[in-house]
C-alpha cells in the first residue's frame, strides 16, 4: 500500500459557486460562499495532515464495513452513528442512500478489480450526512465521505441543489478520490489534478452504469444527474460524452468543459482548471468504452483501474495517461487487439496521440 495524502475534494466545482456568488439571490450567495470558504479551510488542513499516516480501521476480510453518521447540521465529524454494516434501513433517506452508495461502489471495485475497499486492504467506509445547515457540496476529506443536504430548507423557487446523496455517481466519484489518494496520488493541480477528477468521474459513472446494468451505448455518461432541482437549466454537473453541454443556467453559468486539447483551458483558477480540463480525458474514456462495446466497467474500466493502480505517478499528465492506458490494454488484451486500438482511438479523438517510440518500446 502506498502512502496517502489527506485531501479535500469537493464535488461542486468552484466556477459554479463563483458564478452563484455573482448572480444568485442572497441565500444562494451565502451558501456558495460557505462552500468556497470551507474548501479553503480544509485544504489548509490537508497541508498539515498530508505527511501523517492514519491508523484507519480495517476489515481483515474482504467484506464491506459501512458506517453512516448523522452530522446533525453541525461541523463535527463524524457525528452520531445512524447505521452500520448489516443494520436495517433507518428512517433517514440520506443515510440510507450513503450506505447503499458506498456498498455499490465497494462491490464494483471488489468484484471487477479485486480491490478491498478504498485503500485496497479493507478500510472501513465512513460517511457523514446532514453536514452543516444548507451545505451545497459533498467531499472526501482523506478519511471519510461528507454530504450536505443542498437547498432543501430554502423556498422551493430558490433551490438549486438537491441533497448530495441523491446521485449515486456523486458517491462513486468522491469515494474514487480515495482510491486515487492511496494509489497514484495524483497531485491536485493542472493536468495531474484534471486526471484526478477524471478518474473519479470514470468510476462514478461506472458505479451508476453497473447499478443500472447499462452498456456503454445505453449509458447517459452524465455526472451528477439528478443533483440539480427543476429551477436549474441543466441535466448534470458534467457530461463525459459531450463536455461543455451539461448545463447553461443564468445563476450557475455555462458548463466550461472542453472535450479536445485544441480547447484546453489555461487558467490559474480551480487549481489550474482541474474540474474544467477533466472533460478531455473524460471524453477519451467515453470514446474508448463505446468502441470496445459491452459493459464499460469490464474492459475499459479495468484498463483505467490498472493504470491508476500500477502505472501513473503523482505528476502524470494527459499524455502519460494515454501512453499507460495503451500499454495496459496491450498487456491485458494483446498488442494491436481491438481493445488496444480502441484506447488509441479514444485518446486520438481528444487530440492526444501515442508516440511511435512508446508503442515500439511497449
């Protein structure tokens, strides 16, 4: 097991929150500001904790161990235990969604990739729901999952976000940040950070696809579908199939994601555009999965998982990811196999070619 870096990785990107600060109502602006401030505070905590190894509780067997706590609208973590492994459903819908989502995510990684929980050695899956009052986000803090309730307490016409446990791919996305933390440890800046976000989108989408038993062709490839209320002109936070098309709303702004390197966004905001430029590797995975066909969590997902686990380093960029997924596909399915060709075509479709030198070497 590799050393981990404690981190805070929020689901709602800062460009959405910043747009709400400019255009939202008083209540909407206050919530966006709260989320932005908390993110900054927790990232400061990350710099203090990143060198510390925590003795995380583990299950010695390859079994799920889920613990869902009720934050009771406060900031103390984890809160009051609401439901633990094997308990019957509670009367709290958010707690049940967090419990079920963690289990579905565990099952995907265990059944298809042989991974024992988030850290690979049986880490307990801890979640807190009802974090703060009107908190419009969800995050992995390096140790556990935390979910806000969105705008459920606002007047109906001002609500932008539903509770954050409502979307299974949000749960899968954030828990996958934990997997990345214990494996490649991709630094949260520019292209490595965009890859960090993209791998979480990949596995978040695969968790949802597996639950719905959808093929790559049948899947919607939306991330965070169901999170927006009917007041928002948008279908999701991101689209892996068509980056830049997920939303276009007067309060939230327009989805800024590019789907090709020719439109790569150079910015100092959002840690160098980690939530923006992740659209490029997202589309590369979508193109790969559709060309391979069938269930995306099987072959395409396995290629991406092994690449994350065994090949990528903390500073890996898009071209590194392209080269490594190509190499892994060749090792798993054979040189010049349809699967390896699909990986090559997927990255080519977003403007990233795999060098002849690398192909010869591998």
